[in-house]
């Protein structure tokens, strides 16, 4: 079969998802701040130039604009870092995304250029410009920053809800997918909230403000958080637009997803409650320490939300197009016949550390290690986070055979096993070898040919029983109906 | 591929290659400014610490963070087209170099913020050695990034069999005999670019020493020719042949013509001792010809290294990507945002408070 195989790197005890997730959360939080920060600067500039707030001008010329500058550069660099990390984690996924959306990414790039030029001009020349010109620059910066969110949001939300694109293959069906709008509005509000909270920290830290000035600025900034009242509706809209099986994960189907959702919802509720009731309705003051705590909560909400957004796509990285392990759904049937280990051009690293049979590396452990590398290592480790030997602790080899063969039914967020019975048996041997502390010797799995053939036949039977489709599908193609 | 670029290539391949090269040239202008500019800053600080600085050093210090941002931002577009054109090659090289490759990101962040520290008032109150040490950080960061890109590029054009062997070794550093001369051509080639942009900045501000700038450009051009000669000697016949292949020969000729024009133009500037806009146009046209021509030659070298079979195997992927929508949306937003960028410059130029006061009260009463 035709397949482009890439070299796979070992992230050690760190799950690859954690590497990209951690960077993603930092990037999203920073980028949200850069977007919301631009809007806040526009608002404060308007307050200053219309005579509504003298202290707004002092604040504008203070540290906040530096922070916005730092964040939009860090946001841009971590954006490139996301790209590079995506290549490290799943080159096939990012390759497919680039093929489909390259012109929209190119559109986003034109807004990056505008953002950088307008942002620098406002930062460097703003204090020397007329009020109207400065407002125009800040508005251009904010517009460009928000538009970059607009475009990337469509691309990212497509990964979960490709919607009508699955039939039409139209770019606009892909971009304007079912979760595009709730996600866009939600992120816009999140950007405003992050910017307002950071501003509140700085209002308290900046020298030269009286208590009255600080109160005045805090209450002005707090108004930017008022759209948080819409967050529950947008959240429900997003959840309603999700595929039903993904919804199941967050509603208790996957405890990690449910927990992360609760962190996101709980942290948002705390921030929102404080903002809407305390800051806006009761006009309370907020000191630097409390504002910092709310920033941390907002970060936790971002972290939880991004974890859920990434996690609910399982077992896909691009829904119904590509499984997390870079196997396409339509490839599974062929892979069950031919496997991929034979055509993988990359040798197994550390092969010499495997037990030997007749002086050669143990052939089944070697195959099992390659199967693990190709199909499991994107989400699992051998001895770290989400380690396969740990997850299968207490299972005997026969349970592993059956469970791996029927993986998508055992855990519906797992993709179907995409290999031959021999490859599955090799993976079982590899996991067992790890579970037993990687001994120096390991029996030849195929030493008793009759028993080995029977074992492979059982695996084949279980694989056939499980079928090649995922457990929960949007639509079952006609040819697959009744096939299980 | 018996015709000059992009003729003779299938439409999708020729189109994406053109987009890649055009956006790469934009990136190269920023990159050259940053590469040579950070070196110049480091040299100035090593010589004088933080005691007073020339006009050019002041301009470089002021503009360098923006130019680095510009280089990074301008680099996004060619990176995008690169992934369509040479997906497997580029991704594989990234994966093989792994942590070594990913290191360019924190390194660039460090370099960027070092440039800000260099601009800060805080540094003027510190010892000269500290300023000099800090000034070396950006050039080290930028040089490391340039080295890594060259390494990545050279590894990406190796054969799949070589990739397999490289993967087995767990090495994260790739060395190729072409690496250093190739990198040196880039590095010293950045000097004439920097000097030209700097000359235009001086022209705008009404400052600058034409003789010094012309001398710097001349040294840069001579070093570029020297580095190119070393590259010629160090490289193989296939690479040398790529420059004079039908695909690249006219561009190679235009690059050489560009070098000549730059030399003539800078000679004119030096003799007249003035940074007149018309005089600067001559080296500007020369530089455009050289950078544009060499960018196409660089691509011809890559295509030659891949070989016709591997290169042609990429065509169906380009054709498939070409069928996706969005090109006209891109072109529309490209035009709109280019106009908005012009608007930003116009606002800064014409709407300063000083300008407005002068207009309202031209006699300053």
C-alpha cells in the first residue's frame, strides 16, 4: 500500500500531547491577551481623547503597551512554535491541514503583517501622534489581531466539526463549520477578559496613580468583562454543535475530559461571577493580588478549555479524516492485511538492547516496538505519562490480544487497531516485555508453530469481529452496514 | 525543465514555486538586515561599550526589534508554501534534527528580547562590558538560526536511504561539506542588503556618511564574491551545473548583472559623496536583481539535488493543493492589507502632533 512514513521521535516520559498541549495553552493565553490588549488600548484611548478619563492616557503610555508588544511578538513566535511542534507530533495531520487551508493561512499571514506594522507604529510613535491617528493605529492593530483569530479559529474548529465539508469538500463549508461561530465569540470574550485582568494587575502596580485613579481605571476595564454573561450560552451552543460522541466524553464518558471541562467551567464561573457581580454591579475595587489570582484562574480556564478542545476530537486529529496515529479510516482494512512495519524505512533505535534469538534482535519484540512507534507513541509512552504497560497492568497477554483487537469498542476514543494479527501479537509481546521489566531474555513467540497459528487465528477473528470502523461514527456507509 | 523558470513546469508547481520565491525574497530582505545588522551592532558595542554611538548604530538599535519581528512574520508565508512544495523533505528534516531544530524558537525569543534590552535606558547605566556582552547575544541567536536553517535545508535534500541511516544514529546535528561555504554566502551576502536599507533610512532622515556606507557595501560585495568562489570550489558538479542549467541560467546572469550594478551604483555614491535618492536607485535595482536571481538559483540547486524523478513525483501533490479554494480571497486580503499598511505609514508621517500644530500655526506664534 502507498504511505509516506516519517521518522518518529521519542519524547521520553513526556506524552507528545502534553508537549503540544502545554505550548498550545501558553500560546492561546498569550495570543488572547495580545488581541484583548489591543481592544483595551483602543477603549482607553477613546476614553482619554473624549475627556472621559485623564488617567486612561497615563495608563496608555505606561507599561501596558509594552506588555501588549511583548505578548504579540511572543504570540507570533509561539504560533510558529506550534507549527513546528505539530510537525514533531503529527506531520501527517499538519500536512493535511496545510493542503486544505493554505490560502486561508496565507490570508491570516497578511493580517499578521498588518498587526506587526500597526502594533509597532502605535507602540513607537503613538505618544507623538494626534489622538485620532493613535486611535486609528490601535484600531488597525486590534482589527488585524482579531482577524488572525477569525481565520485560525475556522481552521482549528474544522478539526472537530468538519460539517458539510465531508460531503461537499468546499473550503467554505470547512471554514464556516458548526463550531466556528460559538468558538469565535467565546474566544473573543476570553481575549477581553484576559486583557482586562492583566490591566487590573498593572493598574495596581503602576506608580503615580491615586486610589481614585486606580478605582476609576479598574471599573472602566471591568466593563470589557461584561460580555462574560454570554459565555454560558456560547458554551452550550458549542457543546450542542459537537459530535454526539465527543459530547459523551465531556459528560462523563471520559473522566479526564469531564474533569478538565469542570476546571474550565468552574474557573470561568469564578472569574465571571467576580467580574459581573463584584466589579460591575457592586463596583468593588480589586487589588493587585486578587487580580493576579483571577488571572491564574483565567489561565486555568484556558488550559482546561484547550485540553477539552484537543481531547474531544479523539480518536481523530481531523474528525472522520485522520486518526490520532495518522492512519486514515479508509486505510485500516488494507493495513489489517499488509501492515506497515515491513515498509517502514526507519530502523528501530535501540534495537541492540532487545533480547536476542540466535544472535539476532528478537523479531517479535522488534516488530512490536515498531508497531508501538507507529500506532501508539503519539499518545502513549512506554514508561512515563499515559504509559501503555501501566494502562494494561493487570491484563494478561490474552486479554491484551482481545482488547487491542477490539480497541475501538473497549474505549470508543481509541482508533481501531491498524495492523496484521502478527503485528498485534508482536505489540502484545512488546508490552508484556516492558511490564516484566525488560528482561535480557524473552521466549520466541512462534516457537510452537501450531499454537502460534491458533493464536493468530484468534486475533484475526477478534479483529474481524471489531470491524475496521470506529465505535461511534457520524454516518455508516452503505457498504459497511451489517458488516460487523 | 529545459526552459527558464517557471516555464516548463506544470502550472501548479510553477505557481507555488513562484509564490514561494516571491515571499522568500521579502523574508530575505528583512533577514539580511537582521543578520548583518546584529553583527554590526555587536561590533559597535564591542568597540565602544555603551559610550556614545554613531548615527547608523542608533538607527540599527532602534529598528532591529521591528526588523526581527518583520523577518519572523515575513518568514511565515514562504514556510507555508514550502510545506506544499516539499512536504515530505521538509518535515523529515525537521523530525530528524528534532530538539536541535526546535531550539531555534527559544533562541529567537532570547535574541528578540536581548535587542529590547539593548535599546533600554537600563543598559546605559550599566558597565560597558555588560552592554558589549549583551550586544553579542542577538547575533549569536540569529547566526544559530541561520546555521540551523542551512543544516535543515541540506538534510532535506538527502536521499530517503540516508535519512534512515541518519535516524538510526540518533544524531541531531548534520554536517555537509557545503554547509559552511553556503552559510557564508548568505552571511556576507547580507552586508550589501543591510547597507542599502540603511542608506535609504539615512536618506529619509537626511543623515549618513555616503563614503562609509559605500565602503561597507563594497567590502560586503567583495566578501560575497569570495564566499561564492569558496562555495563553487566546495560544492559538487551537479550543484555547479544547476546555476547554468536552462532553468536558472538567465537568473544567474541577472544576479551577476545585479552585483555589477551594485558596485557601479555604490561607486557613484562614493564619488558624489551624496545619498541622493536617484543614485541609491542604481544599487537598489542591482540588489533586487541579485537577490531575486540568487533565490531562483538556490531553488534550481535544490531541484538538481532532488533529481528529476523525485521532483516530478511531487507534482501530483501540488496539483491537488492547487485545486483547493481560497486563492482569490488571499489576493483580495493581500491587496486590502497592503493598502492598510500604507495607511499606517501615512498616519505616522502626516499625523504627528508637531505636524498638526505647524499646520494650524505655520508661523509658530
